[in-house]
C-alpha cells in the first residue's frame, strides 16, 4: 500500500544540474528519515544524503557542497537538487523512507524503483 515514486532523472552534461523528487503515498502515519542512495556500475549502493523529519542532515562527502536534500513533511516528499554534476555521479538513484503505517506499527524502510541519472557529454 505504501509506494515511493521517483522522478526527475535523465541525461545531463557535465557541470549541469538536475533535480530529483520522490513522493510517498498510501497508508502513512509518520515518516522518520528520508533519503537518497545511488548505485553506479561496478560499485556497491552508497548513501548520497539523508534527512530526518526535524531536518537533520547526513550528506556523503563526495557530493557535499554540490547536492542539497530537502523535504516537505506536509506533502510526504523529498528532493535532491544536484548541481555541478560530474560523470562520476552517473548511477541509479533510489529514494528511501523510514515510516510507520499506523501509530502501532513498527518503523519500516521502503524503497523506490530507482531513477537513472547519466552525466555525459
């Protein structure tokens, strides 16, 4: 019943910008952390950025200063603004959310299907 849907991926030139968005829908009581992970060819999935419901941040050093994560608690969305993109940023980007479906439910992690970001000339 819970679904995370990403949008905004695509092809962009080095130095360009792209904005990813993720919307959570369905039976949701409360969302704790939300974030973005990515997986490049030949590499393990890695953290890009996470943000708590209170706005605390955890951003990977490889993207710090270039990427900005934000969320809208009223809309159950999280976004990733990516600036000065590099070929090394090419990966499938996944949205994640830790949430409770009801007040009595345990916290569970949900994932989106992923969206491709390709940085190339």
